C-alpha cells in the first residue's frame, strides 16, 4: 500500500483557503475591511516568503470564530464553499486524488489551515483523512470556538509531527508503505517533502522550484 499526502492551498486548490475565508468574511461585513484586509494580505505575503509567525497568524485567523455561534459559522462556511472554494478546484486535482484512491493508497490532506475551514474541502475530494490545525472548542456540546488552536499547528515541521501521530494512531509508520508521496507548492513544506520517498512540487513557488530542480524532484502543474 502507498501513502499519498496532499497539501491543500495552492496545491489541490488554485488559491489559499485561509486567505479566501478572511476575504469572504470581510466581503460579508462580518470582519471590518479597514482593520482586517491589510493584515490578511500581510500574513499571506509572509507565508509565501517563509517568514510567517504561525502563532500570531492563528490568533488573527481563529479569534473571529469565537465571536459567533457555531450554527451561524456553519451556514457561512457552506456559502463560502459553494461561492468561493468550489471554483478553485479543477479537474486535474480531482483526477490526481482519484488516481491514488483507486490504487488503494491511504490518502490524507495535510494543511496548516484550520480544520473548520478545510473539513468540507477534504470531503469534496473524497479524502477521509484530514491533518489540519485544530481550532479549540469551549465545549464539544455547544461547538463554540475558543479562538485558540488545540495542540500543535500543522505547519512546517509540525506537519511531520502531526502526520506521524496520525500514522501511529492507526498502527502504521513510514515503513508500512511501499511508497510515500507528498504534493506541495510551498517552501514551508520542505521538511515533509524531504522525508517522503516521492516528493512532488506542484506549481511551486520560486524557492521550492529551485530546490526541486536541484534535487531532481518532479514538478507538475494542476492548473487548468
């Protein structure tokens, strides 16, 4: 059996779900445009440059979730999925995932974006396993978010820790698989790309492209 891991933002989808979620909330007037839009752009540029402080960013991203009832957030999320995210999923990405699933691979999306936003996207691809940053709930009964993450964010080296904990919980380890794949666009994912047997750069940023070319890694495009 193979293991196939997929980054989400700018890999399986042609955009960044973190960034788009904040822009969606700004567009609906839920977040103040003057306060949030410039910060959202700033964080996105920091992520692309590899300089993002994940703790500062998560405070920005998760705190707004704590200000609204869960049922209302769920309604907004469904609208977000239909209006802004589905158009970012193209046929090439769906085909890539389906090829691995049809070959019997164990598949997971591994993303720094929080699981509230990305859960429906994983289901859209038919991927049962999601390793994402977890937004803490005040209580599981009410579902109200606390505004903070729970546990280690799924970011940079944290992706390796989270993937290995997930594998261990299922009775697997890296050696359980004939081949291990990870698809990503970002220099932030070099740690996880460097430990799988089949790293693949997908529409990579300039830093990851240079590294992939030097290492002889495949470079592919999932854009239309």
